[in-house]
C-alpha cells in the first residue's frame, strides 16, 4: 500500500553514501514513453557523478509496472512512488531531500537532455561562480531547431539571446539546476503551490538571500510538450496560475494597485480563452490565503530586480496583445 505523501522505494538503488556531484530529479504522472526517454537521457549523462531519482505520483498500475521493469536492475537510479499527485513543488522537494548531491537538476518528464554533457556543464558553471544559486536551461522544441516558445519564461526582447547567457530572476521547470546550498537556504519550493510560479517564487527567495540566477543557452533540453497529463487552462491551470502569482505579490508586499492590474490583465486573457471563472476563483483563493509573514524587498534585491527583470520587461500593451491573441501554452 502506497502512502499519499511518504515515498516508497520500489525499484533501483538509493543514492550512494559518499559524495557525488548532482541529483537528477524527474517527476512522473502517466507519461510512460516520455518519462522513459527522460530517464534514458539522464542515464546517458557523462563527465560528472550523478544519481537519478524518479517519483511516480499516482500513475496507472501499467505505467508503474513498466517503470519498475526499466529500473529494477539500474544502480544509479531510484524509483519512488506515492499514491497520488502531491504537486510539482512538493514532489521536487521530496526528491531533493532523498539525495545529497551538490547540485539539483530538474528535468520535466516530457523533456530530455540535448546531449550527454548538460549536467556536467551545469556542475562546472556552479564551480566557477560561488554566488550562483540557480541555472535555467535552454528549452528547445523536440527537433532541437529552436526555442520552445510555450516554455519561454522570459521577456520577448530576450528571445534572440536564447543561445547565450543572461542574468535573470527566474527559470523554467522543464530544465534547470539549483545549488543544493541555495535550495536549503530558501527551504525548497513552496509546497502551497501545486504547480505554476513555484520556480519564480523560489528565485525571489534566493535573490533576497544574495544568490544569482542565470539563464545558460549552452545547456539544452528538448521538450516534447506531452498533453495527456496536463491540466487544462479552463479548469485548474488558470486558477493555479492566477492564485499563485497573486500570492507571490502578497508575500513581497506588492501594492494592491499592482495586484489588481495583474488580475485585470489575466481576467481579460481568461475571458478571451473561455476560462474567466477559473481566474476569478484563483483571485478569491489568493485573497483568502493565510500568509505566515510578508517580506520586505531588501535594497540589494531591489537593484537586482530592476537590472534583471524590470529593465527587460515587455511593454504592457505588447504583452497584453500577445496574450490576448495567441493560444495559451500547451
């Protein structure tokens, strides 16, 4: 019998007792073929020492049996399982807590590393910059010919720099790396966020503690954007999206006027795409959410946000027009 929240090791081996470079973490929920490809690309990584941890969050019995067959004889990979989907943030924290590699690598279960040295490249990047807290990888389309626009989490004006490096305030969850010391100093991802915005929330907390966030376009993953396990925008996805962004604003004492502007913009977008009621529900939940504390943005963090977020932000009308008249991400 699987627990709803306590993971059970059902195949493979736990991380070694001794030191190693990185923990590669993958969450699984009913995307068998994509997950197998993600695991295979993690197993193919070279140039550093790494352990792979996979968490199944309530997949079908057939999916779970197939993963057990794949990983039962593998010595550098552990397959854990819980009874139900506990969310992205909680799942990532759970896997991170099971290892002790210096670097945490996150790979979406419908993504794979573009080459065998992505993890080694990330490990080297952290060794060069002691103040580096997190790295965002380049998220490419499945054919590797260009950026996956549905996973471009940065300003449009930075899009032509997708193959280069720039300092930023966020990363995209399809492929990233976090220094374990930064993860520990923040306390991991906020598990009140089932999914969406948990990476941005983490980055803000890391930046407030003096860590830097960098996008590195030389570290690439290929993203297949599988749809069968995605939450629909007309249902919970828009609700979580609006709820979590407003909670982040409340956490960091953003003015009520700014939060209202954000909600009005997304209400227009939600109405355009037929999910206004979900956006409204997200707003109500954010307003009722009990915050244990509200944080002030330190002066150094204000400078960082101004240099690496506000300076690159798309004009409001450009951003709103794009959101209103383009399809929502898959």
